[in-house]
């Protein structure tokens, strides 16, 4: 992976000047590379990792395992694209194993998430089954620890 992209993964708020210093490129080269990465959809977006407990976001997050029947000439892609377009869906991935799609959904409360599953997701032609798991607490997301005391504890190593 390009050094610029690696730095951005860890420091998404770095300025072009800081990125130039860290990569040994000029600021103009960095800005040009960023524009190209964005135009080529290598960089798809920038976001902050927020602690919902501290922002007052009282919503509910769930991960849902979805089994689907692949479509002829489309496989899983058409159904996955349809699911991914719902505003409640935060992420949607094709998986190996006992289910096909893993989606993350957010809603204001349990009822809204349940309604999404019952009235939108489960009614899509090709959806065989769903299993919903509600998130209770976040310890780490996008590489960021949510723990108050972030001092690294030494893990025991057993022979």
C-alpha cells in the first residue's frame, strides 16, 4: 500500500502539509495524489470515530447475518446492492461461512431496527433468513479503543 494511504488510514485528519512531511513529497504532490485517489474511488470518504455514549446518540446498532439465494447472472451482487442502499444500513459485506451477507444497521430504537428487518430486509426476494444481533457495548472500532484507560496491559504469554 502506498505510504500516503497508510498514513491516511491512521491519521485521517492529517493536513496536506503534514502528509508531505511524513511522506517526503511536496504539498502539491500530496494534494494531486489525494485528488486522484478520490477521483479513482480509492479514497471513498473520511470520517471521525465518535463515542455514542458521549455524543448522546441513544440509537441502537445491530449486525444481521443474512442468507440469500444467489441470482442467475448476478450472484449476490444485486441483492447486496439493494440492501446496501437502505439508509438504515451502515455496512454490508459478502461473507464466507454459514451466511452470505453481514450487514450493520443503525436505528433510533429496537423497534425501528426490528421493523427494518421484518418489513424491508426479510421481504426482499431471495432473502432466505436473517439473524439479528444487537450491539451492547463497543470496546474498539476502526482501530480506536473506547476504553477510558488506554494504557496497554501486558498480555500473559503461556509456553
